[in-house]
């Protein structure tokens, strides 16, 4: 449903709440995520009001990223600081936590880790998922990052195997422009075959994706006969 909302919209149409959240998390993958412009752009995407409280929270987060505090503790504190000043900005708080973690670990780019891990059943207490304002938030955040790291490693291995399958069948493709399609499939979670790439026609693209499925390089993700999406 999220892939449909994001990929099947027309032009600049609003992708809806879930689609906006996807756009925000995709925006985490940048070299300077904690720059004012980057954070404010994400806040705008999430339709958050930019006021003095939010700007103050962002400044506090930037200081945490530059501090000597251990990475997971700095990330946990970053999320706590944001929701303390703007309780409506939880998603942005978790986005910033991942950005701070990457900064403290000196990663070239951040990874979206914490938000997905927080919904795991093992971290629920009293029927509620963890929240950055909880008294035990720092401990819970560290546990969640440990789980998220393990999941990220598993996903990396899975995507690595799938990528190798696609790369292995690529030389068997004769269509002009197939290389650009392969690169897109390696970069994106899902690809709409009707999206124009180079000089290939819509029919040519459909035939190319059918060929890739037959060769085991990609899979069709929706199970539909129309409006198909493809990916590793």
C-alpha cells in the first residue's frame, strides 16, 4: 500500500501521510542531515509547524551530535529533547536520533534504524510502544538500536544475495538502455515499469521486466496483472 501511494501518484500529488513519512525517511540518506535546511525540509514534509520551540530543539540536537557523548546515548537524548519541546514531532525526533547516531559514529551517511525497531513486540510495556518521553527511554532506545543493527545486517545480506542474482543475469539482456534499468533496480526499493528511462518505449520496458523475472533477477511485488511494481 505504501509503495502504491508513493509510486502510482501523478506528478506532484500529495502521497498522503504514509507517503510523506516515506519521503522524510528517504531524506535521511544525505551527507549533512543535521544542517538547518535539511532538518527544516523534513519538518515541512511531515507538515510540522516551524516555531521557536522546534528551532531550539534542533539547535540542542546539533550540539549533541558534536558532543563527546557515546553514540546511542546521544541519539536517545536527541529524541527526548525534541519531544520535550514539541510533543507532536515524534517522527522528526526519531529521524534526528538516527542522524545523531551516525554523526557520533562518523558514518558517511545515516541509516533509518530506530523507528522500525520501536514497534517490535518485545519492547512494548503495558500494551504501549516506547516513547522518547518515557522514564526508561534511554535504556529502551539502546536495546532498540541493538535490535535494529542486527536486522540491518540481515537485510544487507539478503539484499546482497538478490543484487548478485540481478548482476549475474544483466549480461544476458540485449535491450538498449537495460543498464540504466539495472542501476535503478539496485538503488530503489521498487520500480514502476512505465517510468521512462532513456529511449526505451513502454512496451520495451515491460518486455525487459518480464525477461528479468523469467531469469530470476527481480520479482514482481504486487501480484497484480496491471500497475505492477518490480524490485529485488
